[in-house]
């Protein structure tokens, strides 16, 4: 029995994870679930999976949840320390890190420091803390498996020996595919008028609102470039973004001998989730088999950095190093929230991120405390900018 903690159980990734787990009750047992606000959904999940512990965002939410599941043995708690506890508990083996944004950093890091098998969906945590996170994984002998579909595809397309000797593996480039989001073809001048509803309507994937907006600006791909850098130790100029609107190839690795290995599948996050849960074995995920004869043409293009300035900003942050990716991420989180609340326009997102990156001096990412201090500074600067636009 593998005992699992799901951080962010009520989100899109959390729900897909529970869907896969429910197909294999003999293999997996849910130790703990967390949610920020959606208490009723979490209560239903507790009823179905009977975890030992459930964690929510506030004392009030905890009281509400405790009432809803008073008949269950589940112990209810709230707050960041409780999240870190369920991530690091000796009663759990595997932690699905599926909280959105910087809020996931502390518990995800706690799981790594406790030497857990960490299934990483929460890309923002790795983008912010980069080397520090990878050092914690190594020092505490944690196992880090990517859930992001592209990184999971890259992981599957690399040889097992890659981690031991990347050079001998002969990797030439990592080809990170991107759907291009809902605005790949839209006239650039009209991007100023994009609404939150339009931005959240992704052509291929159903996801949480923050990552949907990130896909529309292509900041998501930018964050994924940084994520790929840390996961696979690849420098920025060996990571190439390829637009592939059909999202059938989830990413590729090209080798020095001219080979290109890819992972394909229907666009459904249950595939990478099942892959990481069972690794190195395979289990059924509920995703239908890919029928290539039913596919239209598969297309590939170079990204247009003028249409998607956020992608260029992320490459800049990666090349700048230190706390620059944390500043990029924090500014973006504030900007996306302001956009979703209709306080700023769609194109203000990239303007705001560029401005904050310019204004906040780069520092070395010497400690998590230093990273969090820069995150705070970037959030304050971003909030000021957003208030100025409103
Ligand atoms: P979502 O918005 O659907 O769910 C987010 C989850 O995090 C919810 O359970 C919510 O309760 C919890 N949460 C939100 N704010 C919190 C806070 N301040 N403290 C504690 N918990 C909080 O998001 P999602 O689409 O499931 O994405 C989750 C993560 O996975 C993101 O980092 C995203 O980039 C990544 N990801 C998602 C997909 C996808 O298909 N949805 C694909 C790849 C990567
Ligand atoms: Mg992805």
C-alpha cells in the first residue's frame, strides 16, 4: 500500500489524482487531503476516501469541515504548518504537490526535506526556489517526479541513466511543446480587450483559472522552461519551445545522433499522474487509448515572442538567475489575480511583470528566506502597479 497526501485535493490536478486512485484501491491509500476554500467539495472527498487528516485554509473553514464530517474519523486542521505536517508525516509515502502558486512552496519543500516521493504539479514552487529545492531533494534522498505533462513526457523520453550521467546520455536539446493557448491566431491588436472568460477557455485542457491565464499569456510555458532547467539540469539555450496546437505530443528530447524521442497521448492529466504514481510500473488511468487515425494533421511552429512577451520575460529571468525567477513568478501571480478580478487588462500582465523585474534588483537565492523576501517585495511592487492601472 502506498500512502498518499494530496496538497490541493479540490483543484483540477487534485480531482484527477483522486480519480486515478479510486481505480486502484488495492494499491493506494489516502493519508491526507488539503483544500483552501472549497470545504464542501473536500468533505465529499473525505467521505469517499476516508483520510486520516484534512487541512483547510482558515479556522472558520476548519470548523465548517469538522461539522460536515463529524461522523468520520478524519482529523481536521488548518494553516501552513498543518500543510507541512501532512506533507512530511511518517504516515505518508507520497505527496502530490498540487497547490497553485507560491502558497505550495513551504509544504512541497517540507515533503522533499522529509525524503518523500514528491509528485510535482506545483511548478511555481520549483520556479521560485530552483537550486534550493533541488538541493533539498538530493540531500534528503527524496524522489522527484514531474506531473506537468511536458516534463513528464521529457522524463519518459530520457534514459534512466540520465540522472547519473547526463553527458553520456547524448541529449542535444529538450523540445518543450506548447499549445499556444486560446490566442495563437487572434489579431495581436485585440489582445488588449481579452476578458477573463476568453482567457480561461483553453482549446485542449480544462485547468484551474490561474494556469489557464498563464497558458493564454504563455507565461505557463515560460515557467515550464525554468521548471525544465531545474528538473533536467538543462541550460536555457538547450531548451526550445515548439508550438504544437493539437497537444498530442507532450514534449520531446532530441539526441546528438539525430534521434528524437517523444511521448504522445490524449491531453488528459490522468496519464502523467498515473505514470508518476506507479513509476517505474504502469497502471490504468482511465484515459482512452490514443487513436492516431482519428487525428487531423499535427502542426509545429516557432513561438512568436512579440505576441507572447511573457515567454521572453521568463527566459530573461532564467538567464539572470538568483531570485529573478521568484520575482517573475510573484509579479505574475499578482497580475493574473488582478486580471481575473478585472482590475487590469490582459496586456497589463506582461507590462506589469516586465516593470517589476526591472525595478527589483537581482539577488543571489542564498536561502528560502531570501527568496521569500524578494517574493514579498515583488508582490508589493506589483500591487502598486496594478493599483495605478485600475
Ligand atoms: P486549481 O486552481 O484547480 O486548484 C488549486 C488547489 O490549490 C485547490 O485545491 C485549492 O484549494 C488549493 N489552493 C489554492 N490556493 C491555496 C492557498 N493559498 N493555500 C493552500 N491551498 C491553496 O489549480 P490546478 O489547475 O489544479 O493547478 C495546480 C498546480 O498544478 C498549479 O501549480 C498548476 O500550474 C499545476 N498544473 C496544473 C495542470 C492542470 O491541468 N490543471 C497541468 C500542469 C500543471
Ligand atoms: Mg504543462
